[in-house]
C-alpha cells in the first residue's frame, strides 16, 4: 500500500486489546467490575511478553488499552510508547458502547483519552469499542469520538456473530461523522463472510487456513488487514474461572497453549505495522 506521494504503508496492521483475563465480556456475568481489584494482575507481564515477541519479529502494533489497566500499571503505558508502538483507547472499564447512553459514552471516552495522554505524553488518536459494540444501535458513537478528538476507530467486526457484528457493514475503512472507521479483517468465502481478524477465530482455526484468509484479505480489502488478539491469549497458566458458563469457558480457554507459537509464525509470514501508519496517519 502506498500514498499518492509514493510513501509505503503496511498492508497488515497488528493490534492488541490490553485487558486482563477476568475483564473479558464473556465472564462479565460472573465477575463484577467491583471485584476486579481483588484479582492479581497478569496483564502487565503478558503485555510485556507481547512487546518482546514483536521486537523479536520486527513488528509494530497498536495497543488499545483500558484506562483501568493504565491507572494500575503506568510504567506499561510508557513502555509501549517507548518501544515504538501506538497507544490507543479501549475505553475505561470495558463497558460496551451499546450499554451506555450517549452522555455516559462521551464521559468515558474523554476520561480515558485524557488519562492515556497524560501518562504517555502522546496524542491518542485511535479507539476500539469493547466487544466491537459500535453499530446500528449507536448512531451517535462516531460523532462522539470525533468530538473528543479521536481520528479513527477500529470498533466494527462486520460478520454475523451472536454477540456483535453486522455482515452487511463495510469491510474496508470508511469515513463517517468526521473520523475513519477501520474494521478488523474479514473475507467473503463461498458466499459467506468470515473473520480473518484473529482472536478466538485464530485460536480455533488451523494455521494454514488463517494465513490463507489473511492473504485473501490483503487482496480484497481496500485498506489495511487489521488483526487483533489479547495478552491473556498467550497465557495458558492463567487461573480458571470455573463459575463461568460452559460456552464462555470453551471460547476463552480454547488452544491457549498453542497461541504464542501460532502467533509467532504469523508474525514471520507477513510484515506488520501500526494501525495509524497503515491508515496514513502516523
């Protein structure tokens, strides 16, 4: 990918949603936000493992970080930036956008952006909604993000899913309400839209299939191929939350022991950069 002046931009954009294992939406029914401080944090060590892994493969990434995490590990925020990665917002405490009023969302966005900027000394241009929860139910969300000073969002996963997504939504980056929405990667395969974006889909699929989908996405999307995962996905030794529903446990714990190895091979297979760079914003 190149700009009009010939400047090269990365085709594959790597992103990390910085949250701990007990903060995921799938466990929200059994782990209240009020109890979070009772858990020993693992997100800092796991995110630093991600940073080391990226260094080893010459990859750069965008780290969508919870404000709650940033407050409790301020050194991590500075380290992400110092090692050449993009710091972006994942909201304060992983509340879905469609579970907030517009006023609540505005307050959350402004609070988290200011916090991350104060800690890092850098502008925070990017935002990712918890659970890809920007869509038809939140027609005011992009305008609110733009008003707060965000330049882009990567908050949509345009597939059919039981918790999020809209398979009729655009697959490539587009402008809306004063900012860019950059969906995570999907491809059309045999008449059906499927994810090429990482996360649980990546852990479940054979590595060869994931590479093929990423390659196809690079040929069909009009913009960067955006991949994501979470630090807890490379932590097979994390405590098990036995009270969670069976479906949630199956999704969360699937192939954790294999994730780091698969990720390492995928980092080798493609050249990975930050989302802001891939969008021509860096």
